[in-house]
C-alpha cells in the first residue's frame, strides 16, 4: 500500500514538473511572439531611420562649422548619461564634443522638445560651472550656445563662430 | 507488469538525479584538500598599516582627474606611473587626451594607458567632475567597464578606488547639495569596490578637519592639493596598502 502511494506521488511530482513547462511554452509564449516581433521590427526600423538622420545632420553641422579638428563623436550609448534625458523622450541622438573645450554639436530626434531642451540647459549650466575652474575663456561660448528645435528635432551647437552656427542650425531645421 | 516496470524506471531516474551530490561528498570526505581563502573585508576602507618604502611606487599606476595631477606635480615620486586628465569626465575617458607636460601634442588617452599597463597596483581617482550629476548610473557603468578591463588584462591586479574627499568648495554646488552629491558618488564607488572585490581608500578618514572637509592647508582652491596636501595624500597611500599575505589564508580540510 505504502509502495503504491509513494510510486503514485513520484509520478505525480514528475508529471507536474514536466507538464508546467510544456504548457507555458506551448500556450503562452508562442502565439504572442509574432505581433511583438513585428512591433519590434517596426520600432527598430524607425530608430534606425532616426539614427541615420541625426548622424547625417550632426556630421554636416560639424563640417559646415569647420569643427572636424576640434570635436569627436561620442558613442551613442553614453549620450543619455551626459544629458540625463527623461526616459522615452529621445529616440535618436548624435553628439560631438571637444576635449577640454566647450565646443560641441548635438542633434536629437525627440518626442518632447521642451523636456530635451531643459536637459540641454542643465548640461550647459554644468559645463559652465566646470569651465569656470578649468577654462574660463570658454564660458562666453556656452553663454551663446544655440539650442533650437522644429518638428521633434532639437539641435545644440557651442562654438566660436556664433553667427555662422545660427544660420547652419536654421538650415538644418529648414527654418 | 508494465506499471511495475514504469514505477521502477521512475524511481531509478529520481535516484540518478540525487546520487551525484552524495557521491561527491563521499569522495571529498576521503581526500585532504587545501584552498586559499580571502579574508579581506571589502566592505571597509583599506585600514592603516606600516609605511611602504619608495620601491612600492615601481609597482604602482595612478590614474585620475586633476586631483591626481597634484601627485604628478608635487608628489616627488620618480619611479611611479602617474597619469591624469584635467576636467576629466569619465564617460569621455577614451576620448580625452592625458595631460602630458613633456609632450603637449600627445594623443594618448587615459583609457589606452590603463589598457596597456600591467602594473600590480592600480589607483583610480575619478568622479569630481561628475559631482554635479543628478545620478551616477552612467558613471558607474563606465567605471565598471574599466574595472573589468583591468581584471581581464591582469587577474591578479590590486585595484584601489579612491573615494572623493570632501572639498571646501565646488562652484555652483553649494551645501547641503555638495555633501549630498558626495555621499551619492562615494556610495557608488564603494558599491563598485564591494561588487568587484577591489579595495577603496577613504581619505576623509585622516585628511579632514573638524568641519568634515579637507584640511584647509592641504588645498589651494578648496579642491586641488597644495604641496603639503600632496605629501599628506602620498603618506595616506603609503600607509594604506593591502598586504595580501595578511588576508590570504590557506585552509586545509
């Protein structure tokens, strides 16, 4: 009697262990995969399109403003750690920055222009505070930084040639 | 009959799953083995110890921001590798060029130098230029990347993370925000040390005054060390070296 009980218990335990995994994988995961995959593919296509757009524009601005020798492109993955954007507000970004100088060029494709501009403003204030210690001569550039936007595209430029930068940013934003 | 066979098979399969652990224990019980156990307390700053002599610096590599520059300029260390980047933002460590008095056109980055060094004792002093950040998440990720790289390059390397000492003044960051940000930064640094089993130095234990900030005579502008401050910093390093032989114990059972 005891033997039968133990054997039945063991069988039940084994069946429970195996059954649940099979059920989960068969009934829940599989049917949901397709729509998610499609959604992800569309999202990644959009992100990639936005990414190409911001990269092209920032590169063009760097070239137009003759900043090639001054600034270098920052890896995209670290840009959120520089500007502390609110999650989900920036879809794609490209940022060039100078070594120990204030010069920079940033182009951001965003969902929320105001939120992005606010983060840029904080970045510029922090940059200015740092420059007070290490390179006070650069502060005037930060004070004259260009931060402009149109249709979800935000552009930041800090450089010597302020007038030229203004017209280059207007052109980039089709203004 | 079929049922009986099935039951036996199930029992056997269950036993197969359980027996290896027991068998392993039985085998171990019959053998005499020794293991090296690390008893160092990574949750605490490196404790005070006897002075190391100057030859220690031959094994050391110092990397950091302008605060480390003081050690280069006023440390009187001729046999050590000391490299720094003024206004270093750790996120740009692979882009910003090191300050090199002998070669101002040097294109070398601190990241390159850290990747190349095989020194046994590496000291890192980063974070003061990020002190105004609202959080240290990205900073921590980059720091982790550096620690991983150093460990991969030399698994036996001793890494010393130097916490940020409390400066007298930081522009545009008045108290109590400065203290709050310092706590956040240093908590991040301690967390990195604990997670990675690396050492950390807390200069506030010994270099601070009654107000809890760096001793006034040690800094020129509230932040950067004077000659006197640099010598105190050097003394601190020389008296806070982990001697592995004290903490590594061979346990035989």
